[in-house]
C-alpha cells in the first residue's frame, strides 16, 4: 500500500461524527438466534441500545387456554429448552397447589434429583456457550459431553433426551427405573471431573478473564428493582434463592449453600453458575440417600391420576375414569394462584386462573430470563461492542421462555 | 406472603381497597385504578412492607364473566422481609371501546418496563406515563391484542409488506390453525381474505357442511 503523503487541508479528512446505527441479530451467532439489539454507536462505544425480543413468540399463553391442564406439559417443556424438567416440575407444583395435593415423599426426592440434573445441564449450556462465543470452543465441547451423560440418564428415565413431558399433576409419568440411583451415582463424579477440566481451560486464560472481569456490572439495587432472580441476581450480592428462602418439595431438608457474587459482573455470573453445579451435585447426593427404593410416586386420588392400564382395559370403572380425565381434564378448583420455583435462570412463576372447569382460564408464565433480558439494555449502554457478547451470554437468555 | 402487608394497606387506603383474600395462601389486595400508582409506591417505601423486589405484572381478561372486564395483576416481594403480595386492579374498556387505562409503575420498579409493554401488546392495556409503550413480542403492524378472549386463536394477520417494497415472504396458504384442543371443532371454516375455500376440504379431512 502506498503511503498517504497527500497534503491535506484542515477538515478534509474529518472522521464522520454522526452516530452509527447497527443491527445485531436476529440471526447473529452471538445472539442465540432469537434476539435483535439495535445499537447506536459512537466509535465502538454504545450510546444507546434497544433490545428487541419476540422472534420466538409462539403464543404459549393463548395455547394453554385451549386444552386441558395436563396438555400444557409439552408446552412448558419448550419454554426453557435447556432444562425442561424444572419447568415440568414447576408447572406440576402450581396445579397441585390449586388442587391442594402433595405428592408422596419418594416423588418429591425424585423430582428434586431430576430437577437438579436439569439445572446442571442448564448451567453447562450457558457457561459453555458463553465461552464458545468468546472463542474458547473446547470447554463448550467438554460441557456438552457432561450434559450428554446427564441426558443419557434422562433418556433412560423418561424416554426422551430433551423434551421429556415427564411431569404429571400429582406425580410423575413413570416410576424411577431400578438402575436410577446407580446411574446417577456413577455419572456425578464424571460430571464434576469434566466441570473442573473445562474450568481449568478458561479460568487462567488472560483473554477470557479480561472479557469477563468488570464487564457488564450491575448493582444490587438495580438488579432487585429490575425483577432479576436466580444466578444473575445472586451474582450481584443479593441473596435470594427460592429453594432456600421459600422452600418447596424437600429442599428444606438438604444441606446446601447458595453461591453469592460480589460485583455483579460477567465473571461473578460465570462463577456462580459453576459453583451452583457443585451445590446441585451435593443436593442430588443427599436426595439419593433419602429417596426410598419402594413406594408410590403418584398421589392416590382417582380424580387426578389416570388408573393403571389393566383397569382401563378390563373394567368399566377404569375406562370411564380414564375417559373423564383425558377428555374433560382434571377439575381444578376455581380461583387464582401464583406458584414459583427456582429454575435454571431464576424464579419461574406460574400465575393461573381457573374457572373450575378442566380448561385453564388463564395461564401466565413469569419467565426469569424475560426480566434479565430487560436489564441488558442498561448493562451494555456505555460499554463497547465486544462487551455485548459475554454480557448477553452470561444472562442466559433462553428464547423459548423469554418470548413466551 | 404476608398478612402484615394487607393490614398496612387496609389502614392506609381504606375505601380504595376494594377487597382482600388469601386463597391458596397468596395474600391479595384489590384496589381501585385511581390509587394503583400510590399503592405501588407505598408498598415499596413503607418500612413495614419494603416490597423492593419486582416480580411480575400481567393482566387477565374476564370477558363475559365479570365487569369490569380486565384485571391488572402485580406481584411483588420483599428482599429483607421475604414476604410477597399480589395487588390487582380492575380496568375496563371505555364507553366507545377505548383501551383500558391504568397508571404505569415503571418509576417505582424499573423492571415493570417490559412487563407493561408486554401487557399492552397482549391485552391492549394502556399504561399512562410509560416511557416507551411499544409492542414487545409482536411486530409493529400487528392488529389487535392476541391474549384478549375475543381474539380468535385462528385469526390470521394480513401479510406485512416487506418494509423496502418488494415481496419476499411467501403468502399465507390455507389456514393451518391449530388442529388440537377440544374447543375448536366447530371453528374450522376460517375465512381467508381473498381466497376461496369452496370445494376444498380442510386439513383434517372433514367435509364442509
């Protein structure tokens, strides 16, 4: 290239000073395919940002008003597709709260174990994807390997690797398989090994740390006012975990800690997730010890639970009962209820209104990542373009639940 | 959830508090739309309430069941005291079919921003004082508000012009609808503007009657 040796008059080579509008997404590799961020740039600094969601809107709430309560389970699977089991359990608990039933203790431990396994998967996906977007592809593959080992357990238990639809109102679809406990016990140490391997790859890497530390900081007060929950909230130092502060299932009986960050930057969010995986493993180990090998999993209530197939095919009472539950749906008492659980991203709430029939009048999901994505604008304003990638990655926006 | 908060609200707002209940253990207060913003501020700032954690804001359409037709529902929580509350307020369509209106609480909890935008998008409830009330999940050209009960689940929206003028998207075909759900068996004949369905059977193979 020739050197630029032209005599320039003042102002002739002035750089453009108008702010530049840039579209990131909706199909940008770092936008997880479902979100669009319109940024106004001055140089590489973001002056203004507008986060636009809705590309994965599937009318979940409208669909729920059209079938029976039980028919919602496949939909909630597809809300947070990184941890479908937590959604299943969350929705089942919500309907059970309205029905006033409590599942047997064996089922509670079973739900906890499956739910925590799903939480581990969720955190693996988030941390792995975030590392991958920063150029560290190997940890992503490692974490996927660990996730796959957990998915093998799910496949054995539920028959499906991703969308299990395994929860039921008043129990689970099947009993635990005989090898369940052994499978989980042998998988967990391997998962922890992989977790440590993956962490060792990135946590001493200058590039990785530079892009996480002190980037995307949010204060505790802001996070609380924005309605953040879950890991993203705890990374700011606010200690709130629904499992600890409003225990459901048998969470009050396990000994576990809630990892809390200090600064609320990307690094804190990453590390909170990593430590939460370890805590989940602790919970699972205790739950495995407490869970009985024998005993019922479903509640003993013919209005809620389908009769065994032998009865359906061999007796008229069984046939009628089966028909009534499948065709008319479970009759949920009229009223309204808000039930919440700790999902992979935070508080997953279901606000439901029933008119007493077998069809819900309104099912409102309160998706945790909807609130966190709303805070993204504040976090990236004033930052640089490359900071969007780790910041967006660390809030773990899941299109399915965020866009309903 | 907590009874303390309900008592405080009762003491402070008196007649503006329409009713309370604690069905399924969720303490609920129904207030008039006039004090909606004031209640939110009170909940956040009162030392006995300290509802600093915004949880959820949504609406329910009780078409044909109740008047006023809409109910705006807010959930909040306290980080320090660990209690929760649900506050509801009725909102009704205006005499000439105007959208229901209620005060915005974005200045109380900034997290309410997107939740109110979603609520406007889905139910057409206008939040007075909201800084940026645009559609959130739907696109700008979308007509109607999909979660209203009188919005047919089969309804199709007109094809949006490609914003730069030439057609890029394939036109809609026959209504695909959602071939499930037991409430919809009689609704298969969805008229599609500009297309005739005469002599054609729908995708389930039912004869047109």
